C-alpha cells in the first residue's frame, strides 16, 4: 500500500495499516508503533484527564473524608489517568474499569471520558454502546455517592449523560473519518493497480499486433526469396534471362521486406504513427496476385466485388488482404507448383467473403517449421474485425482458408 510522505503526522493505525505480524506467527498482526502524533495526543489526553479529575475533585463533597482517604482517592485517580497510556492496547477493558472506578474516585472521571472516546475510535458501535451504558451507570453512581453540592442529583445525572454521549459521538465521528480516509486510499491504490494492468495489457496487445503484422508481411516476402533462391540453386544451367529475372525478384522482395520491417519498427518506436507507407487493402489485391504469378505460382483471381475501393479499408479491406496474402504464402510453402484460386465476393450489408483454395500438393508435402501459426493469427484478425475464419482440407486433397468479414451498408 502507498505510504504517506509524512507518516508521523498520522495515527499509527493509519500510518501502517498493513504491518505484518511477527516472525514465526503466520497471519499475526504486529501492533503498530506510536507515531509522533500519537505521543502528542496521548500526552494531551493525560493532561486533560488530570485537569477534569481535579475539577471534579474540587467540586465534590469531601466533608467527613479523612486525610488518608483523600490521599488514597488522589492516588487512585492519578493511577487511572496513567492507565490511559495503554488505551490503544485494551480499549474495552480500560473503559469498563475506569467507568467503575469513577464511582468512588471523582479524579478518575476525566480518564473514564477519555477511555470512552478512545473506545469509540477503535471499536465498532456494539461494544461502544455496551460500555457507554456502563459509563452512564457510573455517572449515576457518582452522583449519589460523591455528589456535587452545587447541583441536584437529576441535574448531575443529565449533565453526566450529555458529557458521556458527547465523547462517544466525537469518538465515533473520528472513527468514521478514519475509515473514510482508509477507504479512499485503498480505492486510489486499486485505481493505480488497475491503470498499471490496463497499460500492461495495452502493451501486450500492441506487441501481439506487431508480431502478427511482421508474420504476415515478412513471411510473404521471405517465401518469395526462398522460391527464387531455390530455383537458382536447382537450375544452375538456367538461361541468363531467367536467372536475371529471378535475381530481380529476389532483389525487389528483399527491398520490400526491408521497407515493411522499417515501417513496423517505426510503429513500434512511435505508437500511433502508422508510417509513411500506405497500408494494403482490397484494392491492392491485384498487385499481390501479380507478384505471386511473377514468383512462378499459378494463381487465379475471381472477384465479385465491383468496387474494391468501397470496402472499408481500416478493418475489412486490410484484413481481407492479409488473409489472401497468408493463403498464398501457405500454398507456396506447402503445395508448390499447384494451382491456387482466390475468391472474393460480397457487398454492403451482406459482408465480404475471402477464400483461398489450392490443389493437392505434388509429391510429398514439405515439412515447414512453425506451421499453423499464421492460421492462428488469421483467426484472431477475423475475430477482431467481427468476422469468422475457417480452414481445412478439401475433398480433392487440397487446402482452403475461408473468412467472412462484416461490411456495413
């Protein structure tokens, strides 16, 4: 819990509310040490009790009392005032004892009032009400056994009851204020913790989004590099024009991969900045298909969308592009040399459907490390966009990925 800058100005119960228990006693609570404020308050309470007791002793009827009895009365009252230094440890027992002692010792009356006040500060209402009734009974007994000659019995009882109620009410008010301060402090601590959790969650979501973006972008580019580099490796006797074309594709793909990586790193360094390069949408799907064809893939694009620019680019268009890109990348990695079909259909109000389907692979399926991570990322993308994503083998032995994305009217 957050500590205050000046704990010595607070009561010990508020300066260290979560003080752990002593060693070897699990779950125990160590009594907090007195603060400077506690010492000042205890001293003032002691002096107040002595002053009230002296006033009560001066106004009491002492006729017929011997000197020894008077001295004993003063010693008992002084001892009662001294017991106030332990009022935080045993508030209930001390308040009950002083309420009884004040019946025979007027000097203990002030100490009894301070004890009732302290009890109301540190305990709930039920024990305070019970001990307060005992205090009232003590006041009544004192009015008859040690009466004030200037007041009638009824007046003394009424004044005593009012004083007891006043001290109890003041103690309960202090207790309520302390509880309010503690509750506000706990609420502030919870708010700080929740804000820290929200910030951590936002950072985690941002890192996941960047990781998905890096996978979608770099996997496509690096696959093109791998395909053309493999072609040059297995066909060293290829004609010079074909070698030059493959080298050009490798160079362009590497350049594009570096540009995409710089853009993603720029977003990571400056959150909220999308970078200077425009984000791909459904409008750039033709360029993606053309790029895959240049890499040697057999790709067929069937688009039923009359105006791709009308598709919302921020969510639906970008997600559709990434799904088609990942589908082409998977077909190139797991079924090289086979035919791939990209289907796009839909309209405003009906949603946008994107499907990438490849034929059965020729020969053994190559084992690619990390397979399946891209499909997990596409599922998250489609879900975040409010759509659905499906994938699985087809009846002819191929593989298909299919997504439906919302397209508002």
